[in-house]
């Protein structure tokens, strides 16, 4: 994998009359957009952030716009990366990475289309035409809920299969007087994720739940936010109500490993 340059784009709000060299209007489909100095320059391309949610890829050979790509406001431009062109390929394909709240998207610089990056069992990244699919069969999520105001400050994870376990945990998690959810534990169970103190996160999202021959896998991520005027701190908690199972539950968290790189799933707990 090759990486060329990193820029964290906070905001570009230069006035049209700024007089910066090379500033001009260019055409993105039916829309004209204003560009100034390129944010990245490599592979025969100049990449501009147009300030209105458009990335402009300028082809130096043809001296024209190769393509434009819409991005979310406040995205970070991570630069050019090269990955294997396929799971079993030895060829490399170059992409441009854009992130929002640490979650990357990848643009094929040859076609201007979005592609996905997956990882082999040996840890090699490769270009994929579809988003990553979790192994195993999907499990019916009966209910999930979360909060950022738990009373539990240190991380702990539980597989709850009785009313007593559930009531004891709820009393530690919530203030007195908050009613506990009634659950029939004869055919249901709760997986509790008490993640402790986190910053700039509004809660927890259960991304997927899968069943394999040996285990139940629960995949979750923090709901990251941008804190305006300071740092948002809270004690995160998430709960997921599932059909009862005697199998162990493996809890995996979405984990940031590097700017522009695909997020990985790290096992944080195994509960039985």
C-alpha cells in the first residue's frame, strides 16, 4: 500500500476576490464551481476541494476536469492510496480517500466511482465492488438502545440471561426511579456494552449481529460527533435484545487504525 500526502480539511471559505494564483471557475456537470490551489497533486491529477461539497479532479494531460465527486461537509481529504486491485490480484489500483468522522470512503481515480476496501485473513487490503460482509448468518435484533449518561465509568460487557442479573446491572447503570425494561428471559437475552468514559461520542450503535457455528458476534461502533466549542464527554452504554442462545458472545468494536485506512473490528470482550 502506498500513501501520498495527508491533509485534514477543516473548512475552506476564501472569498472569490482573494486573487490566489490559479483560482478559477471550472465545470462540474451542469454546475460551475470555484477552485483555488490544488489540495493534492499526483498521478497526473490535481485535486481541488471546491468548498461547495465537490471534489474536482483535474487531468493535467488533457487540461480538463476528469470528474467531480460530491463529499459531505467537513470531510477530511486523506490523499492517494494504492491497494491490491482484487482479492487474488497482484496489480495495484490507486484510489483517493475521503473521511468523515474517521470513516473513509474511496474514489477510483480512473473512473470517478466509489469503491470499497476489504481485508484478507492475512491482513492484506484489496479493492472490492461491495461493502464488507460480516461472516455468519444474521441474527434477529429484537431491540437496541443506548445512552451516554451511564453511571458506570469503567468498561464492562455482559451476556444477561436472568431477571436478577438484568435488574442488578440496571441499578448500577441508571439513577434510582428509572424503570427497568421487562424481558422474558426464557427465550431472550440481553447483551450489554458499558464502554465507560468516551469523548466526542453520543452513544453506541449495533452495526450487525451474526451467528457462526461457535459463537454470536456483536459488531458495534461509537456514534462520533464533532463537539462545538469544546470536548463532549459521556459514559456510553448500549444494549441489544436478542433471541436466547447458549453460545458465547464475541463483542467487536469498530477501530480506527490510521488516516485513510479501512476501519477494523477489534474484539473487546467474550462473554458466556
